[in-house]
């Protein structure tokens, strides 16, 4: 995985092969961050990274000066790996939580400007993510939920859906719950 922008731009990190992850491609990540960086003031944003895996997205946000990232994953190896990167590069913006994402979404009550979710592609409950975010009001006004998912999965019938952008076999679906 490569950091494509900010203070860590160009740094390559090799997460352990034993982690159950499928990192977001550089092309898709660059497109996503072009959209987000031109929409939000990262200096004041709080981000929630669900199914953080290798921390690819959280680390990219921290590198680009985001105020705070809460990264959630239930896999101990993923949390350990991301913590080692946080320690090595002094990325104090990243706060890690070892938790099941769906239980976390049910009980969490803080709202965020940006929520990014990159669940395992074979997870049948992916459509629950926008439902739980809407139900529990986890986005601030003008906040954005981005769900990365296989391009064959359609999420356009979920609450707050605005658009989908496709990058090969992966797509980003965008949700906004602001009236």
C-alpha cells in the first residue's frame, strides 16, 4: 500500500500477508480523495473509517491533515498493524477501536463529517451500513457516507443514496442524509 498525498506521500507500507484484507486500489483511493479534499476542510473534519483493515484510508486521511480519524475493525491483527504504523509515524490523529462494526454502529452516538466503509465484499449485510448510519444520525449536516463495495452490488435503494462511481470491480456509493 502506498500513501498518495500529504506529509507521508510516497511511503510504501507492506502489511502482513496474514491479514484478511483487500486494500483499496491506489487509483480508486486517489479518485476518492480528490472528491473529498475538494469538498471538506480536512483541518476541522472528523472521520470514521469502518472495516479499517490495513488502515490504508485512515493513514491517508492522517497524512493529509485530517483533524481526527476513528478507525474500527474487529480483527486483532489489523488493529495491531495499524497501531504499529500510528506509533512509527506519530499519527496521533488516528484512534483505533477493536469492535464489530455493526454493533459499533448500533451503539455509537458521535457524528462525523465523513464516514468511509470498506466491508469484506462477500459480506451479505453491506446494505445495513447506510441504514444504521441514517438511523443513528452518525453524519453531521452535509456529512458524507462512502461505502466501497463490489460493482455488481447495487445500493441505490438505500436511504440517502446520491450516486455510485465505479472503478473496475470496485465501486464507491455515496450517501448524504442532509434535508
